[in-house]
C-alpha cells in the first residue's frame, strides 16, 4: 500500500528538499502551496479543454510548474546534489512563442474581461489568478534573496499572460455581450 503521509509534519513543521525544516507558514511553503494550487488549477482547465493543442500546452506548463516547485523547495545544501533543470531562458522563450502564436489567432481586445463566457475560459482565468498569487509570493522570495533565480519570477509572469490568452482563445466567437 502506498504511503501517503510522512507523519513528520504533525508539529507544524515541514521539510524542504535538503535537511532544513521550516514552519508550515514559512514564506517558501506559502509559495509552494500556491504553485501547487496553480498546477491543479491548470489541470482543471486542461480537463475542460477539447482542443488537443491547448491540452498539450497546459500539460507542458504543469510539468514546468513541478520543476519550479522543486527549485523553490531546494535548500542551498541540496542544490548540487539533486538533478533539477532550473527554470531558464528556454522556458521563457517557449512561453512567449506559444503566446505570440495564439495572439495571431485570436483578438485579445483592449477592454477588461469578465470571466465566465465559457466553462473552459473561466477555468483558465481561475488558473491565471492562482498563478498571479504564486508570482507575488515568489517575488517576495526573490527580493529577499531566498531564491536567486529571477527566471522563476519571469516564468510565472509569462505563464499568467499565456493563461489569459488561452482563455480568450477558448472563448473566441462565444461572446454573449457581458460587460
């Protein structure tokens, strides 16, 4: 039977990737929780998407978010011992390419959007807002020097943009005139 619990967090502390244990309210754990929630929100959106290309884009981003979680959870002592590909320029370029391609296929407009035109669009908008929260929390970690890779912050920023574009892509041609 699979072991679901470690029984190591019952006192309000949890482990990072490395020997360090921190309180469950630590800023790093808060960020990890939001990134985990973002991954699940993207998964919920992916479950509603019919278009296979969009599903593949979302799955790729879920996998990248897992890498990001590992990077945020890694202590300096573990950095050289655990093989994780850090978020980098290639991840940012890939996001920007996909976003640019989609923007060429859908009119984004220049007005505020009220989420909810379609179920898929709404789930993508919820995922976007969760990613934005994770971005704010990772920004604190970057600014405080807890995380040294600024590309983690840039990645979350670009991902939220992509999710906005994907929501508009999913809703194209389905406006009911909500203002």
